[in-house]
């Protein structure tokens, strides 16, 4: 299945530009209640994902840093500790499953590497849920038939 079905477009999603300050990143993450956001360059290419933990570690490793100083720190200066790879829009659903287990979202790029949006874990789970429940019910019925196969008929 094509992943475009699950795409939240760039216009509908939130992201940071690499020229943003730490303060701007924190405020945007707080406003949207996000723990991570994709970072793009000025041409719209996906660069990496910034996590709140990356921001917190900046404070931890710089004890003299106060919130007012966050206006002076560019997010491009913040070391990241997790790598989130984007997928091409032509990817198939089965390629996303291992990634979506580990990440809340997957950035999506076009053939030129330009960010076009993201796929949220929620969209994949909502799609898979009825399929999983159907498979679960089928397996449960087979399990019950197997268990009852060797049991003599008894009146309840």
C-alpha cells in the first residue's frame, strides 16, 4: 500500500527551520505539545529531528545557561542523540512498520529530498487496528476449536 494515504502534508504539520533558536523550538514544541519536531533547511530539505531531550541535555551540560540565553543558541548548534531517517513518498507500508514502532512520526520526502510531510504513528495504528482485531478473532476461534476437539460432549 502506498504511504501517501497516511501523509500529513507539510502545510498541515509543524516543523522547525534550522535557523530557529532554542527558545523558538521550545516554545513551538510546548504550544503543539510535541516532544520532537522535524528540522528543515531554508530550501525545505529535511535535515534531522530535534527532540526535547536534546534541548534538556543542552541545559544539563551547560549549568550556567538560563532560559533567557536560549535566544542566543541556534538549534543547529544542539547535538542530537537519535537519528530519524526520512522515507521517500514512494515507500510502501511494510517499510514503515519497523520505524513507526520506534518513532511517533516518520518524515516523508520527495525524490529530490524535499520534506513534503510526515506520517504519524496514530494513522498507521488506526489503519491496522481493524485488521489486527479481525486476525485476533480468527485465531481465537481456531484456538477454541483446537481446545474443544478432544473434549467429549458434555451437558452444561
